């Protein structure tokens, strides 16, 4: 960086995650000397504010990355596949929030609390994991360190905002107009659309031949990669629920060593700096998305020891999918690299 | 019964399940010579129609069961504990939809498709299981018969109507008035209330010291009892979602013998008369509550073989919690007993 800070670009600046990236970057102590907001031609010309200045969104082109030190991408996989290598070739460090590079063995997939150690001065392209995966691995980390983990089984309760601003709009339309015809959920790129209001939809992203959805496969593969354990058995069932912000996970973990009781796990999570424990059954305390939306932390509650299996525990994890699940995690990656002098020359 | 049919009583006739019992009984070929609708003093005087006749709800008293052959109870556990033995002592067969007698070793807990064989001419009191349990065991039955079952792990997505008509009213209020203060959910009898609109609540019924809720313990114990297997390992995480009618279950089952692929399970369910298979990933077919509410059947989809474990499968089960989960199952118990001449003298 020059002495004033980094020249930053945000690709997909007009989207749900892009706007959250601008807001998050604004409040993080990362020095920014210039900001370039990029999007498709359709969104070019829109105006955003950042640290008391006004910025106009520009159309993304191959020249957009000239002079850029740090670029955040959140405009879909195909945009990242095309433009992230260009940004890197122009000397930028890229933090990509799409699935384009996540499973590339040469690209680090990072949740700073879990595996920041894979970042180095040579890292030019970093993948930001899937939203549900991020909050899952943050909760798994203390368990892995203390007991080791044999298997993980998750059922998700995923918020509508994960499918973008248009899906949120669709939800509001469905609530106010019973004749509205869905055209976004479950997956824009798929062929059939279903109502999410007063419903739950057990499909996120398209289907694979195995019967799993791509979202489920992402959670499985990315969890293995971030926890650096190809023997870890993971299963996911991904379900969209009528919640605006905040994914919830019903999680079952088989540990490698036995647990005495639920208090032992509660104590472990209490000592972790990376999660917020919300588990007091005496006053009905547990995390819920509508009460925790727009917050940065990963919240854990409903901790139980299995009634039959010595090494199995169950718990519930909630985090804001747009913040910790996307924009915040990307900015935290940048902040970690900044603090550890891994950004710039 | 006399030659025209049974003298039937419905206790809790003004409630969500009671009204559904009247409607279900109306369309089932069970001969009814007289109908007595019973409820608390507060609901007495309300009017209902049954098979083109008008009935007035009467206040429940100890004399209410004089001359009654068959009584359905759905007015809360304490009402059943007090009045079901009175009804039995007056000669009625009682089908009880509360949790009052479910775990009594002397009382059969029945889902007709699964364990009707426990009913006999001597049976006077039958417990109707918890709503989520019913649809779970209907789906487990073909698997148990074909492979044997070692363990079951369920995360639920339970509809608001399971908490009664007042909870449905509360949901509508929350949707239309953001300042509305919740006073029913998660559990009327508990102390703190949370919003269900745009939210998911991981608490149904009150907490036990183990960290499990009573609803979760019910699912665990009742599944063991109905499947007649005390070694069956069951876990449940019960969650309320903003859906009016229809519970969904994300289900993981460890079988006792291996499965080749998902098609083997699809084929097994296809051959079952007791579930409706909705599993065609080529056209995004899977069961969803808003599209299946007010239907009688148990629907299964999203069938997958675990990617790591030979004997583990995952699937998704949806059924109307007021119908198959409560009123319909009770009427089906009565119908089975009628057909097999187990009712009356």
C-alpha cells in the first residue's frame, strides 16, 4: 500500500453482500486510500457512500483493476472466474466470495478464526467459504482442538437473503399478495419456483446425481478443506426457511474422545473467544435469527449430550449469513492480512 | 354399538385438533349414532355441524360419558388424566391425543400403519402419539422391516398450528403488526415468549435438566415404544418454523444392513402403501408443507445415501400435523378397531 492505505475494489457492489462489504469495511480499521465500486452495466451509475464520501458504481471491465491493491469479489462465480485472475495479474490480492475457486487445492479457503495460518505473503487469491460452512467451522474449531471430530451431521435453516435481494423482495411480495407467482426461489438458475412464505424448501442450489444439492456438497467439501481433514465425515441437509437474515444449524457431532456431560461442552464454548454462548435453559436462552440479525458473532446454544452415544453431542448455531457468512468474513480475511503485513509489497 | 352406530364424544371439540376430528370423522366410514361435543365452560354453547346436523358444544362434566361408546380426547393432559378414566369406567373406549398416557406401559401407543397389532378387544384406552413422532414412524416402518434400524437422528421444522389456534392467531398478528408482543410461543406454559414471524425457535415444550425439551424427549421415547425397540437410539432437535400447517423432518437413519444406493431406498418407499414418495430431482420434486397442508398422507423425499457411511441414509418427511399428526391418526385408530370388531360389546 502507499502510505495512506490500500486501493480497494469491490466487485458486485450493488448486491446484498456487496453493500454489506462496503458497510463492514467502513467500520474496520483497514486503511483505504481509494475505493472503486464495480458492478454490471445495469447497476453502473448508482451512488454509495463510504467514510463520508460519495462513490459512483462503475461498470466492471478488464481495466477496472489497474492500480488496485485489494479486491473483494461477490458478483457470481462466472464473474470471478473471468475477472479474479485479471485482478491478480494486475497485482491485487483478491478475496472471492463465490464458489469459483473454493475447492481449488492451490487456493486457500479461509475462516480467520479457524485457519488463518494458511495465509502467507505469497497468497494472491483467497476464497471465502459458503455462508453456512463458515458458522459451522467456527463452532467446530474448539471441539476439534479439544476432542477431535469423527463426523458432523447438519440440518440447516437458511435465511432468504442468502439468495440475494430479489429473493427478499419476493418473500415480501408473497406475504402481501397471495396470488404472486414465485420466480426466484429455490434457485434462480433452476426451472421450477416455489413459495417461501409460510413454507420451508429443502432445496438450495441445483441437484447433483447423488440426490444431494450443490449447497450440501459445498458444506461437506468446504468443511473438510477448512478443517484440513479429508477423513472427516460430513453430512448436510440444506433447507430454506422464511427468515430474512441469519442461518441456523441443527448440528450433531461425533467426537473422537468421550464427553462427561453437557456442562463440559458449555464450559469449552464459554472459554472460546470466537463464539458467543447463548445457552441457559433456566431462562429459555438460545440463539434465534430474528433477534441476532445484523450482528457479527457466531452464536451457539441448545447444547446436549446424546442420550445413547458416549461421544455424540448436539447443538444449535446461528450467525448472520450476510455478515459472518459473507461480507464480514471477507473483510476479516483482509484485516488479518493487513495486521500481519501480508497485503501489498 | 347399537345397530345404528356408536355414541361418540369429542372432548376439546372447539380446539384446532377437535374441529379437525369432527371433520375427519365426518368423512370416515365409521357409523355414528350420536355425537356429543365437549369442551370447557368457556366454549360451551358454540355450534358445530356434523353430517348435516347441528350440534351444540356442552361443558365437560363427569356425567358427559354416560352412554358413550367411543371418546376422543384432545383438551390437554390434565383433562385427559381426570376424565379419560371416568369415560372408560362408564364403558367407553378412549382415544387420547394428549401426552398423559403415552408412556404408560399398560396403554398402547398406536399408529395404525405401524403397530395396530397391539390393539385388542380388551383395549379400553389408546394413546395417540406426538404429531412429529407419528409421521416419523410411518416413514421408518418400511426401513425397519427391510433393513432393521440402529439409530435415528431428526431435526424438525414444526408448524405453528401444533401450538393451537391461538398461536396461529399470534403469527398473523406478528405479520401485520411489528409492535405485537408475543404471548403464546414457544410454549404457553413457559415464562418467556418469542416472535415466530421471520424467525425459527429451537424450543417446543419446556426444558428438562438434560438440556432436551419435553417435545424432544417425547419423540425419542415414543419412537422406541411404537417401534417396540428399547435399544433403538433416537435423537431429536425440535424447532418451530413460520409455517401454518405441516411438520417437516430432516431425518438421518443408520440401518442394520447396508444399502446399495439411493434408488434402492426410493424403490422401497415406492412399494410402501403407507407413504407417498415425492422424490424426483430431475423436476425438483420433494415434499413441502405449504403445498401439502390439509392432506392425509405422509410424504417422503430428498432420499440420499450418506457419502461416507455404508449403512446411513438421509431423507425428508412432511405430513399435516393436525391431520396425520393428530385428528386423522385418532380416527384411523377408531376405524381400525371398528373394522376389526374391537369396539363395543
